């Protein structure tokens, strides 16, 4: 593998990782909005999606916290 190809693969990996975090962040913001609108079932589904599809994202831990809080509030 040439240095150029390796650099290209690295750049693409970093870009895709950033997209993943961006997608997780958007899901988190939507989940927060749903919570504020008292659509708790939908908010839970969005938080669960973050945890399962974006476990390494920055907001995954926050999503887990919100899930626990919503389950405890039942």
C-alpha cells in the first residue's frame, strides 16, 4: 500500500467518524426535543438508537443517563 493510499484511508476514516458523531449529536438533540414535548416513548427510542448505533460517540454516555432517568421516572 502506498503512502498516498494509506493517507487517503486514514482521512476517510476520520471523516466517517466525524459524521457518526454528528449523526449521534443530531439524534440526541431530537431526543431532547421529544422529551420536552412529552413524547417519552419516541425519546427513549432515539436514546436507545444512539447507544446501539453510536456507542463510541461523545453523546452515548449522556443518552444512557437519559434512558436511566426516563426508566426511573415511570
